[in-house]
C-alpha cells in the first residue's frame, strides 16, 4: 500500500445452488488464492454462499440457517489474513429477508450492507423474497455479537490514508441514483459491487460502460464481482463478468464463462489527487453514516499494473490516428479563430527542417484550407546561420515548395556577427550568448516581417520544450499564436507521421519521412563534418522520459519517488535506473527553474489533459522553490 497502491481482487467461485457448506469451502479456497497473490480487498459475488438462483428456496429456514453458519466459517478463514473480504448471503432481520454483503476482516464481521434496490421486472423477481435495505445503520445482533446493518456504512482503513470502502449490490449500480454516489461523496474512494448479473446479448458492453462511467463520475476505484458457473441455468446463464476500474479506466476484466479471478492495483493517492483537482466533485449528502475502522499492514504492493511509457500517445493504431486527427483539428480551429478575429490573411513562421516547425506549418496549411485562403498567404522563412546543415535546410525548402506556400530565405549570419561586435561577443566563443543571439535574431526577423506583410507570427515550440524551459527567452519562446503549445514532443512525432501516411502526396510524404528521421536539434552550434553537432536529447535528456515525468507529475500529482518507481516499471529494459534518476532530477530542476518563461507565454490552444498555460491549467509562481522535490530525489 506504499505510495497509495493497493491490490484488489474480484472473485467468482464455482458454486452449487443451495449448498452453503460446499460454497463456503470453495469461497475459502478462492480466498486463499487471492490473498496469496497479494490482494488486500477481495470481493465475492452477490448471494454466493447460497447461490443467486435459489428462487423460493430462499424461504426455507434451513437454507438461511446454514448460510449464517457458513458465514461464520468464512469469517474465521479471514483471521490470519490481512485483507478486507466481502461475501454475499441472504439474511433475516426483524422478520424480513435481505440480500446482504457481509464485510469481514481478521476473523470478524465488520458490517452487513443490504441491497438497496430490489429488481422486480423482466427476468428478475427478487421482490418476491427480499426487502429493500435500510439506509441508516442499526445495531444487529448476530450470533452473540453486535454488527452494524445498513446501506450507509463505510469501512475506513486507519493505516492507509484515504482508503475508504463503500458497498453496493448489483441492481444498485443500474438505478438512477446509486448508493455509491452518496458513498463517494461521504469519502469512499473504493466502491465494491457484489453482483449476479446474467448474460444476454450485448449486456456485457453496457455493464462495462456502467462500471467505467461510475468510476469516472465518482472518481473512485470500482470492484465489480459477478456470479458465474454453478448458478442454475434453468432460465438464465451467468458469465462471471468481473471488472476492476479506476477513474473511468478498466484496469482488469475477466473473460466471461470462465469463473476467472481478476486483480487490479488501485491508486488511492491518485484518486484523492483527482478529487482535489476537481472543485465541483460535490458536497456530502445529509445522511447518517456509520464509519467502521479497520487496519491493513503497510507493505509495498507488487505492482502488476501497466504504466504506458508514452502516456500522451495511444498504443492502438486506430485510436492513435483518431487522436492525431482530433489534435490537428483543435490546433487548426484555434488558429482559424485567431485569424478571423484579427482579420488577417497572412501567417509568418520560421521553418528549420525540424519536427516542431514542420508540424506548425502543416497546421497553418490546414487552417488556410479551412478558411479558403490562398496558401501563398503563408510565408515560411528559412534563416540559415552557423549551425544549419544542408539536410535541414533542404528539407525546409522542399517542405515549403511542396505545400505551395511562399518561401523566403534570410541568411542571418552577418546580422548576428554585427550584433556580436555591438555587444563584444567573441565569434569563436560558443557559449549561451552565441546560441541565444541566433534564436533572438530569427524571432526579430519573423516579427518585423509579419509587420511588413500584415501577418501573424505562428509559434512552433511544443509543450515538452516549455516544460523544460528549452527555449530562448524572447527568441523562439515568443510568437503571436503558438499552435504547438499544448502538444508534447512524443506526440509531435506521431502527428507528423500521421500526416505523412495520410496526405496522399508522395513528394510531401518523402520529405516528412526525412524530417522524422532527423535528430532533434536547435542547430545553434557549427556542424561537424556537415552533420548536426548539437542533439537536444543528449543535452536535456530523452523526450520520452520527460513527457512521462511531466504527465505523472503534473496530471497525476505523483511525488518524485512515485514517478521514479513507475518510470522504472514503464522503461524496464530500455533505460537503466540511474539514467532515469539522472534525467528525473534534471526534469524537476528545469521545470521549477524555468517557470518564468511559461508565465508570459503567447496564446495557444490546449489539446489534452496536461497544459502549461499561465492563464489556464498551471497557475504556478515563477519563484516556486523545488527544494522538497529535489530533497526527495536525493534520498533515492
């Protein structure tokens, strides 16, 4: 449970209808297996001690007595297990029969949660046997002990901050106002659902949608455990469709018709972070709740959860193509509005033959096509200087000509040399002044040229560069509209790749392919043997690492130690641990030290869930201290 991770299990035992003795045995066996794999919350299906399909046998006292007896046996089996366990059974209270979830731990029964919504339609006739559960908890005498009984019970872990578990049963999820809503508003971060949902054609998709949407809407972990093989097939078939979700994402899902146990690693810290972030999450209801404490040992959860090494880039090709088209549309519509608002029909941008300026040019072309403007109104400016190579220069020119935009070449070497004389800079001193003077000269050319042409300077810098402050202040840092400001570097590459694959123009595809194959570089230092001498990722670190760090630090709120842990898992076999740690330290140092550049960014569209605009997502002081973050990294 360290760093908020907790392993949970959704279990479907193969039972016998109306045989609590046998069922208790298989439940205990499955409990042993799930616990042996590290599960700390273990959820069994609805009425699993008897079977959901007992029908009028639920009215037999012997069946009810045996179910209670066997519950005591199952509870005893949890005595040596550091886990919270939920088991379904029928139970009589004050002369009425209830469909109940028993919550067990350390050999004790912590509470009984009855089903709140009893279906009596279509194939369901639970109303023939069961009563709706009471909301406000009451004391219930059960075999010599007093146990709280009611739907409004939460189980709060005293040893794991933020781990609070609520419970609902099957139909409770399908109604307009599920009990889980109030549970979450009262602090539950995990909802367990003991279910017996039969299979009909297409029902699995709807069931999955309900679980995903509930976990998203309630910002919680959701454990759904459903009945399977062993239930009566007189009229229905139960597939054991078990699901574990978190914040709208399915972490694990059972194959139906196999009685499969599934495991998932819920991240309680992330759930809490999301709730803090979302100010409209909601107010606690005016309801009476009982909060039952329990304790789990603090251990490091062996993570089986996958962490995508490229969180900004969908792994599936079809989704990736859809994402690329959507992002290109967002970028283009943002620029379209700015051009319409200013009444301008001219755009000016610098093109280097690199990825970022290529993407910015493609977006600008798409925008002009949407507006019905002549592409000649786009002025692409190539500005060779000391570090320009033939390869990037030729690609920039080919790209502009292939797209049919106006190409202007302005060699800035002499202008920079004059500037060096003015400020006393030695031409052979290749320091930061040498580099930044070139970047600022290029921006001056673009700004003044835009004035001459009555145009708008289009920014090319991407979000990864902004996160690291890898931009020259008042150089490539500045523009009149930054179309790439919301796009991380790892995604820039896929956007250009998508355009190359889908444009349908062979010559354009060829030049885009070569741009994709060119190392990322600002080209501010003289080439060596005609080749790029200055590779960005050698200087600041691999962008795939930095984009990973950015996502989990900013979007998920992970502290450095947790970012490092999941990065090691995501990049196992690709980067050594010490390499990851080296660049993680560099990321935090640069992210905090370079906020002043982000505080005065030009306008640009947000395209994803992470954005750095000082007017939007990131209200961060320029003088924020990175001390506590760096201290944690030094302890790794």
